[in-house]
C-alpha cells in the first residue's frame, strides 16, 4: 500500500470522544483548495470552528493531519464522536483526479484496518464501516460531498475494498515534517500536577516526555524523547491493560489519573 506523505498541523477545533471508539470513516470534500481548507481548519473564531482529521492534496501525493485520531473532529455534527473524517481537496462540480481518489481509498482502507473496522459501506452511517458525508443526511449536517453520483461512489467503494483486501498495510503512518507530540487529550487538572519521582525531580503528565518518564518509573523501557511512537503507544496500552482501562494507547485523563495513583502508591 502506498499512502501519501503525511504532515502535521494541529487544529484548535476538536473535542473528546468520551470513551467512544471510532467505528466510522467518513469521506468529504473541501469545496476549496488544499491550502484554503488547512487555513480554515486552523481558524478558531466562533463562526468558523470546523475541522477534519485529514486533508488530502489535489494530486494525492500529500496529506495533512489536523486532529488526533483519539479526538473528535468537528466535521459531521451528530456523527463526530464515532467518526474519522477525511477531506479531499477540490470541488464536487469539477470532479477529482484518479490519483486523489486512489489516495482517499488507500487512507480509508488503512484506517479501517488500523481500527479493526469492517471494510463495508455503512449506508446512512448505520453501523461500523465507511461512508460519504452525503450518506449522513441532515444528522450529518445536510451535505452532498464528496459525490451524489451512485456510480462514482460504488466505484470508490470497490477501490477501498481492493486496497483493504491486498493486506499490505504499513505498521504506522506518521508525519514526516516535525515531531508529533504524544497523543494527549485536552489538559485537565490531573495532568498538570507535578509528580515527584524517586530522585526528587518532577514528572509533568501534561507532556509526552513526562508520560514517558512516568511509564519508565513504573517499569517500562522506552526512549524519553518527547515524541510519540510505536514503543510509547505499546507502553501506554500495557499500562492500561494492567489498570483495567480501555487499551487504546492514548494518554487521556483516565490513564493519567491511573498513572498518578500508581506512582503515589495509591
């Protein structure tokens, strides 16, 4: 599988999933250029607070991630909490090039595999799978992207199925332009409590580095570099399993509270 080059530009427009695991991948279009969509999703003014997890460039060769997968993008109203949202740059009336459709199909298939979501068309957003924004109707905001043409959509579904069936998924798909921070949910009071460690220093769980140091203090053996990666994700999952939490690899408020309790001997 070939995925686009991935960049990371965090949008301020997102919310928590509140324990809900994503089970729906939604395809959108930007009705604008790649650059303008990124600018819009970076805008935090009250009248323009929208976002998506990913935006794919018109040529299909580059993609920008703007919201962590652990968080909900503000993209499809009532479906935000359970969905992962991907935008194709361009306009529906002009259509999209084959390279961009292929990139979208590859990204959708990868995310279905990553989250163990069935590779099926979830018509109307019912059940797990993937769908278009148009599928979601009024509950999804009443949009018609990326297409209302049933033949175009069926051809895209076939592309997704083909990419999924190949099974040659990369182990990870990480941004290659600048370090991506550890996947922390919006800060809470618990994350900002400095934790004394055995050597008299402090561990701040609001940072990726602090989480890595805390996990090492509890027996993990991972590099403390302040950058999220497979080893850190696995260490978080192992701690979550040990603590009876949902093993999603995300250092969210419940996980940080459990780390705090464990370190304090509670």
